[in-house]
């Protein structure tokens, strides 16, 4: 199991550490609910340095990215980021990722920790005839996510970069916490605003300490992966391995908006056919009507007790005070307002399909 650069710091802060995607990671500090509410109302900092980073460079960099990713990376320019996925050849998804254009001929791909080796091999396979320069810098870089409504106000004191000017899915490379050439990205996985900070492992301790110091008067707390999961689920964001995987297509998962048929990419023809002709199952969000907490793997049934799908993610939503979940159902049951039931142990528990996100920013 790998350690991230700040492992000892998290242990000293009293974090509960767990194995996650091959890394020793802080899952919680004070408790999921209090950490969740801290991010929604104030400010939290997550260490997500387990994420993978690949640099794709050279005159053929864009050609390679366009081939392996579903979104149209030609729409990027320096300082912009894009959510995308890597389709496989069988209609599923290798991974979802964020693509940053760093320079004219250089892109940073940020991938899920559990898929670093799989993604690297997949992209390398398609690079054989293209010849872009590829570097896996995952082990050299750390990533902190500073999330919450107070992020701009609290962090402005430690950077000359105008944080309020960085729009959503844009980034700046500049000085942050006394470190030059840091990527300050207005991205995140919580729906409460904030930034993601990419720096070298040797720099992250200084950044972490200064972030906590700058955020002290704004109620900042370190936040673990458990609250990251409840926050992302309230927003209806997909989690690889749960809501999307090698067997779910981007069209089924509601990711048609990142699947652009204006270019040729892996399995584009089959996915285009799905978009035009429809799919048999769809990823939906649902809220519990009766008491119950949905969990990954629970069966979704109709009024006649027929299995119509399964739960992929679920929790008791701290911001909403009710059980929420996501799952795949037969398309005929995917309409907003449809009543469905979850098989929770031996009980049939009522829920209804709702429009995502569950949590609406006030």
C-alpha cells in the first residue's frame, strides 16, 4: 500500500486511515456529518493526492487526447479544463477524468487513483501510431481540494492570483502559499465551490499548513474521503467503480453532454447509435419516501416485485436529512416522479425518481 506525502500529518490530526485504491488515505477526522456540513457552510480541505496525473506533450498531444477521450478537447485553450471520459471498445468506460491545457502542446490528464495503471496502458496503446510524449507524474505530485463557500475569501491572503477571477473549470498557474508555479484550478467534487491545488510532494506540507492557517478564521477543517463521497452524491456526480465502470456506457450514465460526435474517438460509432436509438437502462437519482438508506448493490423493483435495476450509490444525505441514491433502471422507469421500490433486506421500501442534483445551492 502506498502512502501519500502527508500521511504522518493526517495521523497526527487524528484521522482514521483506511486503504483506498491502493493508498493509505484519511477517511474521516471528526465524523462524516460534521465534515460534510463544514464544506457546505464554511470551508474544508481534502488531501486527494492519490489521484493520478499524466502529462501528454508534443505536436501530437491533442491528436492522442481526441482519439481516447469522449469530449472535444479541441475546444480547450491554455487555462481551461474539461471533464471527459475514456470510452472502451465494448461500450463501457475505462475511466472518467479532467483534462487541463497547460501549454500550447501540453495537457495534464487527472485520473482516478484506482485506474492509474489501467489508464496509462490504455492511452499508451493508442499512442503507438501517434507518438505523443507521455509522462506519468502521479508519484511526484500532490493534490489538495479546498472546498466550500468561503474558499475565495479565505485563500486570497496566500496568493497574488485573483481567485475571484478564476471561473468554473478554469485554472491559473501562479504563486500559492509561497510556492511558485502551482496549478490553482476552480474545480472540485463537492458542488460548494472552491479550488484544487496541484503541487510537488516536496511542497505540499507548506501548502497544507498555510491553507489551514489562512482558513482558521473562516472555520476551515481537514475533511476525509467519506464526506467527499456524501458531498459528491448530493450533487449527483458519478463515482468510477460505482456509477460508471467498464460495462456502463456514457449514454446510459447521462454523460451524453461529454460525448461529442464532431470527432472520431474510440467506439464513437456504437455510442452514436445508442444516442440516436436510445438505451435499455439509464442512471437515475432517487429519494427515499419511506425511511431507509440505499446501499450499492440493492435491487430496485417495481410495484409487482419485478427487478428493474440496481443501486450504484446511496447514503443518508446530511444536507437533506433523507436517504438518496443513484442507480440504473430500465428506461421506462427513468422518468422524474416515477415510484420505485428498494429491496432493503426483506423489506420493500418506497422511493421516487428525482432530477439531479439532489442538493441545490442556496
